[in-house]
C-alpha cells in the first residue's frame, strides 16, 4: 500500500485549465466503461436526455481545485457547482498513482472549506452505483445518503449524498 502523503498543494484554477481538463478526461476514460452497457440499452431520446442531465455548464462551476503532489504535478481534481440554492461536489478524481495516499480526502476537505467560506450549510453530491470506491469514501468522511435530486432522478443508478457543514451543536 502507498504511504499517506501529509503535504499537498491545493491550487484553485479555472475550469478550463489544461491540467483540470486532462484529469477530467482521465476520469471519463476510467469511469465511462463501467456504465457503457447501461447507457447502450437506452433509446436515442433517453440517452440524449441523460446526457443533458449529466452535462456540466462551466458557468455553474464556482470553484475548481487541483491537488498537486510534492513535485508539483496535478494528481487530483474536484469542483463545486452552484445547483439552485445548493453547492454540489463535481468531478472528484485522483490519478491512479496517487490513490491510497489521502489525496481524495484532501480534495474533499478543501471543497468543504470552500463551501463553508461561501456560506453553505451542506454539500450535496451524486455518484453512480458502479463506483463503490467513491460511495465508500463519501460515507467514511461523513456523507449520508439522501434522496436522488434533480437533475439525476432519471438515472436509476444515481446515488446521492449530503454532508452538514455546520457541525454538531
């Protein structure tokens, strides 16, 4: 097992930053095959609706962060999206070589810090039923299952979670 790295550098970047785009592309290449047979079963109209549901409008992204390793290489990505009155966690990804080092926890802690600074009482997120490692992470760090929220209600594989950022009284 890889040792836990205790020092990371977090860098706020634009959604279109080339490193951020590259990490999102790596995420898509890794995760999309898990759902390929599910999406292949949909008719064209349903597939188009779901594509719109899962699309991310860059204008709705309020924070994009990269996690840099000791050598300054971007090994993680996460973002916050304004979704109605809520802030939603989007596109959390850690490069395979950095997994098991605390990278995902560092990313999530930074998103929680940023959301709190923006006045959010909680964070919400959606993941899929074919991403058990993501579900396990979110539950380990205090996210509780919630009802599936828009725009994900049309996808039966959606799993949604929330975390109260105000702490216990």
